[in-house]
C-alpha cells in the first residue's frame, strides 16, 4: 500500500526547470501541484543549470499550499543519478514528491527507492519523498500491478500520452481528442487500468498532458472523461489549463449543495426511524447513498471549498 498521504492533484502543472521566470510565475499561482521538469522540457546542455534552478526554487521560494515536486530524467540515462544526487541532497527536506518517468518494471522503482534511501540517510533528510509513477511505455501497462506494489512511496500513477503514443505505434494525429477511424477513447484501456490499479493500493490516478493547448474545450472534455473513470486530476502544460482542471476535478457548487441537502434530509428521516426516503428529485435515498454524498462533502473540505455558497 502507498503512504497514507493525501495531496491535492486536481491540476499537476509542469514547469521547465531551465526557466527561472516560469518557475517563479507558476509558484505564485494558486495551483494544487507543480513539478519542476528536468527531463523532456530541458535541453541536454541546460540540465546542470536547471538542477541549480530547481534546488533554489525548493529552498528559497514560498510555495504556500502547493505540492512541491520535480521530474527526474529516465533511469536509462546518466542524468538520472545526477538529478537524484544533486537535487535531493541539497533540497530533500523541501521536496514532497518525485516524478519517475518511463517506468517499465518494478525494478525501476526499486532502483530509485534504493538511491533515495541512501541519499536521505546520508544527508539527514527525515521526510520521506513520495513517488509519482509516470507510465508512458507499453511495458508499464503490462507490468502495472508489480510496479504499483514495488514501494510504499508510490502516491500516484500517471498516464503519459505523448511517449505512450510512440511506444504503442499510434498515429500522433489520433493521440489527442477524437481519433479518425476508431470509435470512442483509444486510451480507455490504459486509463482504466491505471485508475483501477491506483485504487487497489490507495494511490491517485492522474492523466497526462493535453498537447493542443488552444483547444480548451477538448482539454475540458478530457478532464471530464478522466474524472468519470475515477481520476483525480490532469496535467497542465500551460497556465491557461490550470483553472479548467481545478474546476473540473473539484466538486461543483451544485454537487456540494445537493449533497448537503440530501444528507440533512436523510439525517432527519433516520431520526424518525426511516431507513430510506424519496428524495425531492424522485430518487431513492438510503444508507447506500450516504458514502457517496459524504465523499462530495469531504472533497469540498479537502479543497477548501465552503459548504455554503
């Protein structure tokens, strides 16, 4: 099972570690989660400087309630060891979680965990950095059960559509939005598999990036599809996507109002010895519905949304 830590992940914003300006702008935003990227968004020649920027951001900027995270380079590159050694050693006490990209096998997770155990021990880092596992290879989907159970540091499973498109041999024109020749969501199996697996270990499922940034309707629809499957959030690769994700993955005002009203009605009926009542909308309201209604209330409290308008 994963660590018993709940973090806000309605929106996980990706920010290139090579840009101090973008880092400072992102940290100043009201966003649930930010991961500073040392991988795809950073050119090879800029990686040493990006690490320094990331360390400085963790140690010197005021992050408020935003979750603090960075994405290391894949463990198939020499940059991975340098990322862990330099960034965690210098800023480990100010890091909440770590994105591990291109996870294919449980041994990938074991490797990073062993490295972190040693680095944390050597540097007296008492807090345990959590893992956000980015599944973007076909092997990752096939081995997901073993991967998810590889460490109790695992806090989320994420679907990386971009690289996964290449890995499965899908035409990039069909990767985002409605495919040309296939009905429905071509990523249903991958998303559903990750959502189910995450639930079994007490972790979160988060969907990856939406590349067509100007298509905000498409992004919003993707958020709704993922939430329907049990996902808790989606990446943002541009500031304009942040408010959409945080709105779609948080409970709406209508949901909160209905839940508060229904719970009050059921409590009143229960006090009169009734086990089930007919709700104002004509639906049946009984004990089975209470956990679902309470879940909406709990989400509102978790995200700091007032129960009363």
